[in-house]
C-alpha cells in the first residue's frame, strides 16, 4: 500500500470523534501519517432553512428517518479518486468481526456513514452501494461509536501502527478461541495467588497451562466459538 489508509466519516456529531482520534494508538497513527481520517459534518449538506437531515417515515411509524439527499451530496463531495468502499453503520448490517476487519484493512479508502434516529433511507444502501455493517446485537443511539470501533480495529492492522510490545499475535481473535488469563506482580494479592506454574520458569509447562486455561475460558465465556467449527 502506498500512502496512508484514508477514512472519510460522515456524521451529524463530528465532536464525538475528536478525542478518540487524538488519543493513544489512533492519535499516533494519524500523527505519523499511517492513517488519514477526515470527519465531515453532514449538516453542511442540508440546504433548507432549518438544515433538515431527517424526516418522518413513509408508511407511518415512530421516529425519524435520515433523508437521502444530504448523504448522497456528502459522499459525492468527497474529493479524490481510486477504489473506495462505502459502509453504512446500521444495526441491520452484517456483523463486524475480525475477518471483515482484515478485509477492510486491505482497502485504500473507506467511507463511513453514521446513521442516527430510527434509520437511514434505504436508497443510501441501494444508490451509493453502501454495505451495512453492525458491531453487534445491542441497541446504540447511532453509528458514531461503531464507526470508531471499526476505525480502531482496522488501524491496528496497518503496518507500523501497533508496536512490538503490543503484539499483533494470534491470540484472541484469529478465531481459535479466547486468550489465556494474564497475571503480573505481585504474586499474591489480597490472598489471591498467581498460578504456581507461571512462576516456575518451565516454558513448556507454562505453554501447556495457558492452552488449557484458554480452552477453559472459551468453554465458559464463548461456547459459540467452539460450536462454530
Ligand atoms: C430501538 C430502535 N430499533 C427499533 C427496532 C432500531 C434501531 C435504530 C437505530 C436501533 C438502533 C439504532 C441506532 N444504532 C445504530 O445506528 C447502529 C448500531 C447499533 O445500534 N448497534 C450495533 N451496531 C450499530 S451500527 C449502527
């Protein structure tokens, strides 16, 4: 890949992105030119007197629906060329997982549309070729937090973003089950002892213990990861 991975975010709440993109790993990735995130205020593409971006649903029902025109305009106003993948963060989308994250990390340019209210006019998915993506089966207030989760997950796979000490290892989530438990000093804390084997220096036994403890944890917390195979 030549140049940074570019991500354009289209949102009614650009402020939500400020500190998450400034802090920590994401802040550093952007500072170092590995990641180029551009947050766009959807409101600037609303042209009526009241800067309207939503309206009542055709067919009736509760809540409001995001109008298509400002979203189409915001996407069409993006300067630049080349392959871009347009994603609509939506509770009705394909579930984000590490496989999709890996796929997205191969793209040079992502456009993320953050929905609010009850939803987004379906013509955004149809007419802009936007793929719908959800981060899981729970109710949030909009696509902003999901967009940040997606950006952080993708950025970790950009070469150079994650340093050596914060391993990109095969643990939790290459799909083989959960990571093993971790311990650090002190070896006894409030009566709770670190498993003796971890203090033994016997690396073969440590590896065995970790594999068994990880399998145990997976069985308890995420049996679905074992069924799935
Ligand atoms: C309670 C409202 N729901 C009625 C069936 C639908 C609904 C509409 C809009 C639920 C949530 C939202 C706002 N959420 C998102 O835009 C969203 C989201 C989410 O809520 N959970 C997980 N992933 C995502 S991505 C976007």
